[in-house]
């Protein structure tokens, strides 16, 4: 043989290939028959053994991997022997004169490919022979007591205990194994060899096109056509074998993986399976690798045509080459009607599928029940518990019985909770203790009833999600959907673990000596006896544990459907872009149908679950309040406190997740408009454009989940967005009643609320100042009152300045809203977004620090409660009445709590408003630098100069508005810092009072630091304008523009500083000076107290 000589020579030795069969034809037929009978009889004995071991998973997998290998070999042999005429035609095509090399360079190209192919063949043959040899010689390596077992489990119609029959069977298996390995490897490498030789022909074609002239170009085009014909014949000959091979290989791979852990590592059996697995992986990899190489090589013909000297060709030849380029752009691929293509992606898919099947085998071998639900983890849990039963499930009666038992237990527990709640209606503390769990389980019962009564609607919803249009069709689409399914699983796991911890906690902390039932419930029997106590504990444990499983499953089921719908909308967006790029009209029609389907799915989801979500929102308010009350009754470091904190987190997370993912669904569905507009719709026909226009109109009304327009699942349910500049600050101030951008709406209510807040803050400040005046002769009490009094006094200054100068603030905001300050490109949006993110992080951190500081200060009386009563107030303030009375003490305590929390929110918002405006100004300076560097025209340089002037005006307005507050703030901060330092040594380290002062000191230091830091940043950023002007292309500008830029440089050299007549400037030096002065005053106070 002149083509693939090694492969055909081995096939001739094995008797299934003769190019000249007339010579010694009888001997050749007998030998071929013998080889075929040996292999086919061995395969038949494997199949019979496989059928006999169907009920033993271990033996089944041990037989399966080798059976399918030989079954695939039989297919290959039948295809090879029955289609030898097609094979001859393919070989003759390779022998065509145009495929032969004509120069030394062309011979080198072909020889290089043949050398690589020979290396692959020898390596694969060696690996196969090694694998077969280790398998057949296992009996000699592992025999015990002179008893040798057969290497392969096969069915034999006789007793193999007889030595003669055993030897005959063993010899039969050896022959079958060696013939099988040789023929299998030869036929595999035959396909790979043809593909590799075709790649060589494509390399040859590439070389000829690049180096050819006008007279040989027609031959090159015909060469490419011949190569394409070779691929067509090769696909026709081999694909009927490749498809079953891939299916069988997939199964044999996972069964090999399943068997390997059952063997001892480094044993002979383990090494055999490892080598066999390596052979299988190599076999599939070679097919896919060479197929992928063919596809890549065929696409290089377009580059060859482009790199050739095509400009000197005739128009007819150029048209021929252009057609060749179009043909080669798609590449040459070997596949079965577009499926099972020989490519790297197919190889990866086989590995992934094999691993999935391996996991299935492993789970099945451990007798784990696999749920029939393949979409959401919620259904799997509900199926285990018998609440959800899909068609085709096993043990239906037992599952229904289990579900009925669990539902009855949960309903009974809920009933006892409701009765206990009614009986405790006169005891507010115990009522709250019982209420939070009662409401939770009442909601759970409502969910179970809704789930069971609307089972048919849920099945219809699942059927819609399983439609072909909703399934992924490519790796990219799989990645889109996998992203959302992973998110569902993470949410499910996190909420489930937290819920179980909370419910198991009372059972963990239960002490036998206490003899108390973990949860307060009404019982129809005497639960003080040992039997009654045990039964009650068991009922509560079952109800709580399985209730948590069912509750979390049903909640995450709703999240899951919403998240899956969001993923489907992203899938629609991806397909719309793909259809426009590939001009695929069929895919575009499917996108329209997909969008209509998703609208119906969202409506069905709303109808199914909104009757549960609406009451949930109402009940969540009750449980949240109950949880907060319970937390205040427990020790902070206790497990009970941690449990209630986790429960509160779960409730907040539950409502937030509903709203968050409902909002995500709304945004994704509305984003379709942008995706359609961003697609290449201009190349479409009129009817298709009209269809897309209708889709855009439909998508402009996004999908949302709500109950008759109320209780909409969106962030707007929680957040009212009113501001475009510093939204967090102004939103907090709006909640506190001192800022309304549209005060005309409900003006009376807003005025009353604002007056109430102002009276609360100012009266609390006044009581602090009076207490300060009364303790002037007691340095210890004086310093204890001073730091908080001055803080609230500074707050009053800020509020007065803010409310009296709102017109100036509006002007400042409108300056930021000027058109010249708005980003115009993606890069400019990125610049401003960076500073907005910095501002958001600083706000959240500072607000958290402030609230933590205030909470630690206010919680001191709760920790030191005596007989469930508050005995002290958290802050020393003057009161015109006797606070020894319990009622007045509680009122004063809540008054101080409210004043402190409102004061913290307003103080942080106003402080960070100054910093926010400075940060936004720094962003505008960065934007100005970017524009100066990128500007190429005169008009835009004029705009840049005006932009810098607007920024300077912004800084002037910020200074005018806030500096009258910053100067007193620095003075008061200096005093409060040193008094805090003076108070801390008087407290016990690690006590709650010490921790409160430490947190307060941290807030004060952070407050001054952010003022000085961002003021310093503004000064540095403003100086960078000089560098931006110098680095711009100023040499090409007119003399007038250069003078403008020169003037801008002179202005920028001094920088922009916020200060009070040059003093108290916002800079790092000022911060250091405040710290030094505070320490000096602290030393003075310490010496005075010692005197």
C-alpha cells in the first residue's frame, strides 16, 4: 500500500483486507472467516454475560466497558468489509495526479504529515497492545493457590473448571483481545489517517495557491474541489461508525471510572483499567483532534487566496477564487447531519457527559434515590419528603404516606401554636415569644395548601419550562443558563443551613434538668410526664426540621422560577444578536415565539405564587418586629441571641430576595429593547423589521410579578429613588424628614414630620447642654457629657445650615446636572462610575460604623436589666421629671434611642454630603483631564475650558455652603476627641461602655479623616489639569486657544482648596494638627483630674 501502509498491512495480517484478493483466495477467505468468528463469538459471549448480570451493578459495569468496546469493533469491521468499494474509491481519489507532490517543497509538506501520522500510529498501537497484554496476563499476576481465573468475564456454555476447556477458553480470549486491539487501532487510525492526509492536501493546496501564477490557478481551484470531495467520501464512509463509537465510548469511559475506585491502587487490575481508560481517551481525542485540525486547515484557504497575487489575475479567475474563499470560510467538518462533529467541543462534551454518568452510577450503587425533577433543587427535596410526586416516580404509595404524615405533623404543630398564641393574648412578652414562629408556620401551611391545590398549574408551568425553545442549544447558551441555576442552588443551600441551625438550636441548648419543652405550644394532653414530654419534643423536632426543609424549598422554588425566567430573557437577548449576525430568519422567528412564551410563563408564575407572596409581606412585618423584640431580651453573646439574629437575617433575606430577583426579571425583560436595537437589524427585510418593532413595543412594558399592581416584586417596593446626585445621602435625609425635592406633594404631612424630627433632635441637644451646665464642677461627669453634647450641637448647626440654605443647595445640584458635566461615551461613564462606587462604599461603611457605635451605646441598659426592667439610661441628660418611675424611664429610654438613631442617620448623611460633592468634583476633574487629552478639534477645546470653569464654580459653591459648618465641626471634634480619650481609661477594658467609647472615637476619627482626605484629593486632582494640557496636542491649536489653555494651566497650578479664609483647609496637614492638639488637651485634662 502507498497510502497509510502501516494500517493496511496490519489489517492484512488480521485477514480483513486484501487489495489483490484473487491470489490464494481460498486461504484468505478461510483466515478472514476465522478472525471474524473469533471476534464475533467473543462479543456474543460478552453480551450474554452482560444480560445475565443485569441485577448486579458491580458485575454489570465490569462487563459493560469491554462489551461495548468489542460491539463497536464489530460495527467497524462490518462497515469496513461491506464498503470496500467506497474505500477503493476514496483511495483512488488520494492517488489522483493533482494530489501528488510535484516539487521538493511539496514533497516535504506531504512527508511531514506522513511522518507525524506514522508517529501517532506507532504510539497508539503500543498503547493498545500494552493495555490488552496487561488485561490478558492478569491471571498470571494475581493467581492464588495455583488457581488461575479467566482475565475477562464471559458466558461459556460449558464448565471452565476443566483444564482443557479452561485453556481453550483462555486461548480464545487472548486471540480475541489481540486481534481486537490490532483491528480496532488500525480502523481508528485509518479514519484519523485519512483526515490527516486531507490536512496535508489542504497544506499543499495552500502552498500552491500562494506561490502559483495565472496559468496554474485553475488547477489549484480544482485541487481544492477534489479535497472537498475527499472529505465528503470520508464522511460517508466513516460517520456511520463514529456515531455509535462516541455513544459506546461515553458509556465505557464512565464505567471504567466507576470500576477504578473499586480496585486497589497500583494493583495489576487498577493499572489495566488505567491503561484501558487512557486508550479510550486517546481514541476519542484523536478523532476529535484530527477533525478539529481539518476544520482549521480548511479555513486557511481563504487566507491563502488573499495572500496570493490575485490582483494580476483575470476577472474570471478572481471570481473563481472569490467563490473558493466563500466555500472555505465555513470550513470542512465531518459530522452526522451537524451532530457528533469531530471537534474539540465534542470531546469536551463527551468527557462532561461521562463524568455525569459516572456520578449517576456512583449514586445508584449507593442506592440513593434520584429525583425526577431536573430543574430546581426545591423539587428534589420535596420529592424526598413526599410533598411532590411526578409521573413515573417509584414507591408512590409510600411517598404519599410520608407526605401526608409530615403535612399532618406541621398542621398540628401550627394549630397548637395558634391556640397558645390566643391563650397568651394578655401577656405581651410571651405573646411576642410565640408569635414569630406561629406566623412563620401559618405561612408555611398556606404555602403547602397552595402547592397541593394548584398541582396541575405547577405541572403546566414545568412543562412550559421544558419546551425545546427554552433549552440551551450551544455551549454559550448552556453557560448562560448554568449561571442562573448555580445561583439558585447557592441560595437554597445558604437559606437551608441557616434555617436548620435556628430550629435545632433550642434542642441543642435543652438541659434535662430544666425539663422544659423547647417551644411553647398548647397540648391536648399532659406534657409534664416523661411520655408526654418525649412525644411533644419529637413532634416539635419533626415539624421544625421538615418544616424548614419544605418552607425553604417552596420559597426557593419561587425564587427559582423567577431566576430561570430572568435567564430565559438573557437567552432571548443572546439569540436575537446571534440571529441578526448570522441572518438566521428561522432563529429570529423562534426568538419572537420564545418571548411570547416567557410572557405567558411570568403570568403563570404570578397566578401560582402571588397569593402566597402578598400575605408573606404582611406577616414578615410581624415576625421582624417579634424577632427584634426577642433579641433585646437575650444576652448578646448567647446562642439564643445568635439564633434570633440569624432568624432575623433569614426574614430580611427572604423578602429582599423576592424583591431583588423580581427586580432583576423586570430589568432583563426591559433590556430586550436595547438588545433588539443593538442588533444588526438594518440588513433584515421589511416584515422582519416590523416583527422586531412589535417585539420592542411589547418589551417596553417589562414583565413584573405583582398582586393587582400592588406588592410588586421590585426594589421600588423598598426603595424610593428620588435623587440622581448623592442618592444615598438625600434618600436618608428624606426618610428623616429634612429634605424633600418636591415639597408641594403632601406638604402638610411632610411639614409635621419635619417639625417632629427637629423638635426631637433639638430638645435632646438642649437636655444634654443643661446637664453639661449642671455638672460643671465634676470633671468626670463633665467630660462624660461633653463629647455627646458637642456632637449633637454640631449636628444642630448642620441641620440649620442645611434647611435654611436649600436654594443654594439646589443651585449646586443643578450645576452638577449641567450638560457639560454629563458623560458622553462609555469611557467617560466609566470614569464617573468609579467615583460613584467609591462614594457608595464610604457611605455604607461610615453609616454602618455610626449605627454600630450608637447601638453599642444604647444597648447598655438592656444588658444590665434587673428583673426584666430597665434600671439606667444610656446617656446622661437633664430631665424635668423623676425618671425613677418605670413608665417615665421607659419613655425617656425610647426617646433617647430614637434621638440617637435619627441623629446618626442625619449626621452621617450631612457629613458625607460634603465628602460626596468633593468626590464628584474629583470625578469631574478626571473627566476634564480625559477630555483635554482626547480632544482634537477647536470646538471641543472651548468646551473643555468651560468645563474647568464650571468645576471651579462647583468648588466655590461647595465651600460657600459647607465651610460655615466645617469650622465649628473641627473645633467641636477636637474637644470631643480628647474627652473620649479621657473617658476610655476610666472604663474596664472589653466592657460594653469601653467598646461604645471606642466605636465613638473611631467614628469621630473617621469623620475628620474623610473630610481632610477627600479635600486633599481635590487639591491634588485639580493640579493634574496642568499635566493634561501639556500632554494634549496643543501644538496644532490656534494662538487664541493656546492662550486659553495657558490661562487654565496658571489657574490649575495653585489647586482647588476648601478652607475658611486660608485656615482650617481640608487637607492631611489639618488632620495631623487636630490629632496633635487633641492629644495635648487630653494630657491637660489628665493632669487636672490628678490634681
